[in-house]
C-alpha cells in the first residue's frame, strides 16, 4: 500500500511547525517495512489533493488551535473533523474534503484512505522556530501515532466514503 | 444599541471578526473588521543575513510565496546595488506569470466564481468548486486541475522547488533554462491562453448573460469611488513584475507615478485604536476617514485598480477584453484613456483579463530568444546601501512592497512590508460597511443572504490574512451575532 505522510504548517510560526517536525521525525524513524513517502506542505485545500495524488493512503499531520484540549493533546481526527486543524483547508480555495472530491471527480487518483493526526498547540501567533514545551513533549506521541497508522494493513475506507457520500447528497 | 458580530464559529485559524454597531435610529453606525495580531515578525528578521529574507518572508504565506520571493529579491538587488542581467529578469517574470495563472485561476473557480456560477443565494455548501462542476460540467474541474498542475511544474522547473521556490538570488536567478525546458514552457503558455479565453467565455455566458448578475455588479452595494493603485510599464500598461507604481484618482487623472523606492514619500499609514493593522493612505491627500471620493486619501490595489491605472494592456488578446470591459461597464474615454470602473464586483472580471494577459506574457517570454541565455546572474560586488533596499511587485491581491535595512555586514536591522491586503484594508472595511447598510434597515436585519452578501464584499478582494497578519490561516467559518442593548444574544446566523 503506497502511503504518503504530509506534515503541514508554518515552520516559522512557533507551534504551527509541529506537523512538519513530526513529519521529519517520521522520516528519520522510517524503516524498510514501509515504502511511505514523507513530505511537508505549507498550504491546504487543493494543494493537499495534489500532494497525495497517486497514493493509496495519506496521513496528514497538522496543528490545531481549537481551545478544546490542552496543548500537546494528540488526536486522530475523522474526515468531517478536518476543519479542526489549522492548515487542512485553504481560505483561498477550498476545504480538504471538497478538494479530495474535486480531484476524484476530475479523474485524479486520490487516496481512499485519509487519516488526520492533529496536535493541539499553545502558540501559533508568534514568529519563532522553536516549539513550546508542551507541544515539543507531544511530538514523540504524534510520531508514534503516525508510525502506527503507517504499519496498519489495509485501511478503514468506509469512513472516508461515508463523508464523500454525504457531500454528494 | 444593537451590536452585531460576525465571528468565526471556533477559535480556528485566521479568526477575522466583523462587528457592526447600530446607531440610535437602527442604522449602521460603525463597522469594524479585525484580524488577529501576530507577534514578533520584525524581531524574527532582525539579526539575520539579508540574503535569507526572501525565503523567510515567503514562508509568511503558503499561497503566494512567489510574490514575496520576488519582492524580497528585488529589495536585495537594491540593497546590494546590483543589476540582474536581462535574461534573469525575464526568467523571474516568466516564473511569476506561471504563478499568476494558477493563482487567478484558483480564485475564480474555487472562490470568487461560485457566487456567480452557482449563485449568490445558493447554500454555502454548494458555493464552491464542486458546485461549479455541477453547474458547468466535470470537464471544467479537470481543466482547472490540469492548469494548476502544468503551471506548478513550470514553477518547480524554474524555481527549484514547487512550494517555497528558491530560484531567486540577488543579482539574478540561480539557473538558466535549456531549449527543451523552454519548449515545455511554451506549450504550457499556449494552453494557458486557451484556458484563459475559455474562462472569459464562461464569464460572458453565465455572468454577463444573466441580467440579475449584471444588476448585482452594477448595484450601489458594491460601488466605491476610491483612488486606484497599480504597477505600470514605461507605456503605462499593466505589469505584474516591474515598473512604476501609478495612482489615478476616481476620474482617472494621474495623481502620482513613482519608482517603488519612493513609496514612503507617497504612502503613510494610519493607526486606529480598534485594530493593530495599519491603514495605508495617500500622503498627498491625507487621511480623511473611511470615505469615498477624490478628497479622501483611501486607495485600493486590486486587479480592478491595476486595469484602472493602465492606459491599455501589454498583450493583444487581453486588450480586446480590456476595451470590452470598460465599454460594457459604462466607462468613457477621456484624454485617450478610459475613466475608471468602480463597481467592486467587476474585480472578478478584471482578474480574468489579468489571467489572460499573464498567459500571453508567459508565451512572449517563452519565445524570447534571450530566455535561454546562460547569463542569469550578476554577482553582487558593491557595498550595502545605507538607506536600505526596497523592492515591489504586483501580488495577485495588490501591490507588495518589501523594505529591508541592513548594517555594513548585510545583517538586517529593520524590515517593513506593505502587502496587497494591507493596501486594501480601508477599502475592505468600507465595502463591508456599505453591504451592512443595505442589509440592515431601521435595526431590522435582512437575514436572507446577509452572510454571503457581506462575504462577497470581502471575497472580491480575496484578502490574504496570512500576508496581512503575517500568519497562515485556513478556512474561516463565520457567525453573525445580534445583541440587544443589554448585550444579550437575540439572534445568531451561522455559516460553517
């Protein structure tokens, strides 16, 4: 199963860089069992669809500023929760679910299996290249979460299909 | 007094907030549009090597890094007092043309266009690119994706990387192109021209062919007579990469034309107590408040105003549409040039004309015999300019100026950016106010379409909050809250 891991965010906006940091560590931890590609991406929406084109499975890692959880909380999100993350949607084009659907309709081979790992962050409004303590401490858990998703055989496609069906109706 | 707040549903990214205060008569008193503050940009840059700035500033925004990269590298050309060879300038402009095609295409089909193609009163869940495909057909979705893809390939080829390209260097460009690459670019440019013409045809058929939409464009809700700003070449024609900044008044008379270096002599910034973001205005006129007209210092810098400041287009096919644009929208020719159009919704049409001229310019540059020249870099050898380096380009969302000051070692001591959206902050605030005035009568809220009519007012500017705030926001769901005099929530309108 061809898998891509996408670390999202802004590496110069303190905790907004956490998705990229997780992606970098996943790349370092990568082993021969996995043929996963690991990339970094700074804008969401259609850019994500284009980045994951051609893969069977995509794992997106992004910061969250929901205020619902304490900083450093790592969550696996469902597709309909995609908008909880900072960079999944793009204010200049479209949301993640819509972006994947337009790709699919246009004949782009986008993954059936899309997973999202969100990390609640503390500060994504100050310029800086260092994660805050709570978020830095959460990186190993997020990396482990991504590696576990990468190791899983096959995927639970039903969830994504269900969301797309809702969208079509 | 009623207080109406349009607020994001959650504390998600970008949380811009619109607050509408009603006066005692139930009319609109004040409208405030706030964008959250981002801290520490200046401190982040100070102390770094100047040559790192174009790449750092292009990190501000995941959507328009190409604009920041080029404004930044032009500021470095100026700071290091180095003149890039002609082929390097052409490669930069070629790269920028490909970027313009993707950016304007994406805006029209995914963001601005759905209001017209799907309809301004359609549910928000349908006013997106999927709705466009349902209305116009699946083929259009394929074409948009192919257009983005082929131009991203060109950006990657020329810029070294697809996202956050690195090709720009002070004094030129990091690599030249070979004939085979040139042919690929030429082929892409030809497809871009076809696609731009096709997009203009859709606009004709669906928007101009529908009286209700034409009436909406011509309606008073979206009419603002402000000064227009844009960059023009030596013949006063639209240019995105280089030239002089020209400002014309509401009747089309040239107020000023200056090299980007002189921006501080012409543009001042107004501070208001309710927002940290500053409002640029024309120094020569002064700040007279959020008002229209020749006596106001407020200007705008958008696709519409870029056409307004230009006497004509630099490419032939775009020129045909330019003529049609002004004659259709009731402009007269005075002293050999069209009087400005002030219907803000016409910005969408202007953007498509810019899409076409970017595509045509891309082909011209791809056919230029000098484009494959290996001479693409002048190594900086002069001293650091003591009064700083200034560079500007026309970003898709308005004139973008980078200003860097550095010590004699080239270490940054001060940074100032005026970004496209910042130029338009006063104009956006005024557009929101006008939309609110039409939708709130004697304290009664016309709920139907309120959110979208207000959103349409700022969507036409395609404001980039990431650039304006130096942040990186995503989607911005909105909530309108109506509060009574005691601050109790009496009504909530939600769009997620």
